[in-house]
């Protein structure tokens, strides 16, 4: 029986993934089939909470091979590959409803939704929700078709994300182990040794987005007073577990491994940017010199077959801005990012410089062809005129090539400024 929920957290507190541990605990009479799924959805939707992530778990009576995938309050959590018997739908709905309704931050802007179903919704619900904006009517029609049960609170917007999470069939996938704090520590500073995070990042190459080696800052723990201690992402579930156990931190109350679409680029539409509130992967040519605006943001105008477009590297992307600042008119790029509507700007999240234009600057005016003297520009009239004998010349000025401070290749923002869904260059084998 699939159980999915979303939009349970407000901007301030909680974390939808924490509810997964509460649901697992409350439904302890059943086994988990497969891994709990943490599914990130379109990061560009205007009403997103912090991470815009939805959860989906599958409960039943397991059979065959099982593995330990977590620990909740000192008790191991197992995941079975196959199901012997389906969980009771009414029981699951009642228990999960109490947990999600009881823990959600209703009244703080959350609009939670819970969906329970024996079969998954059509796959398109996932792709529409990760790349675009899904209307609730479309979701409800699909849920009706598969005879799913649903509960919504405060408008129940979360039903859309919950259904999308349930609809996900992984093409690409990653894993994340999230650890949760003991309750009495919630809201206090997290005890986590930065050096151990750095070492883990170096010693476990299948993990990603852990540590910014340039600034010495870790990226695995949130800055909010939520119950999450830290989360480590990776490509290899076995190595991920060793990586997490190598960290030195306060003792977590619980930990759980999730299957996720994080770091997959699933949100990118391979097309020239059109509709806003979506993210694109497209080729373009730099049209103007980059400029730095108030706040330290860098804007560069590019030409696409659909017209000119401003691309931005915002201040939090730090040294990535230097890359964008080094671009010059004529450079050919493959750009990745989210298109915002007002102002209509593409928020760059990754960049491939395909080809650099030759940049030249004038070093001297031509010499006079009659007397060999110096010349001066005639401005808009064009050409040069001798300062001594007034003879005109249309010879070109002497030029020299300006060295470029960038080479063709891939560039991405530092770990701290990356999107949950963005595929790190590390995962691309670069
Ligand atoms: Zn002359």
C-alpha cells in the first residue's frame, strides 16, 4: 500500500522527511517494501516550501531478501524487496492520517496532502510536477481513476506533490541518509565535526554535495531549527552507510535511507526557455558584456533562437559569478537554469562553455601612409586622419588578442548554492 504526503512543513520549521520516520513508527505492524522515496519537485513553483520535496512509502508484509535501512529510536528498520501480502488500506489511511495531520504545521502556511493507494498514478504526474505546474483537477481525476484515497488539510495542495511522488518511476536515482536529532536538542546548535565531514567527502567518492573545500563549510546540515541533524547524498547505498557512520556528531535519535531524484537534473526541460517557473537546458550565444548589479549579482545577456534573455548568477553562487563575469560576446554556451517571470531572468545553475570567441583590443592607430606620422580617429566618419599632413587612411588599427580567463568546459556553483535536483558535475563523471 503506497502512502505519500507533501506540503507538511512551513518555511520556518519541520521537515517532511521527519514525518516519514513517524509514519514508519506508527505503521510498525507492517514492513517497508523498497526504500522510502524522497521526491523533489519543480523548484520554480511560486508556492514552494524550503525544498519542495514529497515522500512516498510502501507498506505490506514483506518476503524474501531484506536489508536494514535505518534505525528509529533504537529499533532497526528493514526494507523488503518483495511483498507477501498487501497492507490494510483503511488501517494505513487512519494511522498515516493521524501522523500527518498531527505533525503538520497547519496554520503556518502549510497545505498538507496525504494519498493512499494500492497502485501508482500514471508516470506523467511525476514529470509534469517536476518540470512544470500541475493543476489539482488533473491530479484528482487520476487519483479517482486508480481509486486512491486522499486527505487534504488547509486546501490540501500537498495532494498534488504526494501524487507526483507516488507516480515516480526512477530513470536516474540517488540515495540520501537523513539523521534526526533527539527531541530535547531540537532548536539548539548542532554538534557535528566539520573535519569529519571534510574527510568523509574525500574518502567516500560516491557521495556528493557534502563539503565546500574552498570555504571550509559543510553543506549537509540545515540552518533551520528542524529535527534534521544532517543528510548525506550518494550513488552507492552501501558506501553511503559507511560514509554516514564515519561522521563525528551528537548521537542521532533516528536515521533513515531514502531513494531520491535529487541530483538527477530531472527538472530540466531540454528546450529554449519559454514559459516561466520552469527550468531549461539550452544552447545560446553571449550577446553582451556581463555586468555586476547591486547586491553583487552578475547578469549576462544571451541570444537564443527565441530572442534575447538575461541570465543571472546571484550573489550566493559566489565564485561561480567569476565564471559568468569572464564571458564575452560571441562565446557559445550550454546554459542550465530556472526562468523567473518578473523580472524575466534565467537563474543560472550550471554552465558549459562550448566555444570561446576571440577577444581583441586596439593597441595603436595606423601610421600615415604618406608621411608615416601618427593618426587620429575620425569618429563616426570612419577611418583615420594624419595629425601632421592631414592625409586620410582606411587602414585598420593594430589589434592584439586579449587573453581569456576562462577555458571551454563545465562550471557549477559551489556546494552550498546548488539545487536539490541539479546534477552535480561529479555525478556526470566530470
Ligand atoms: Zn601624414
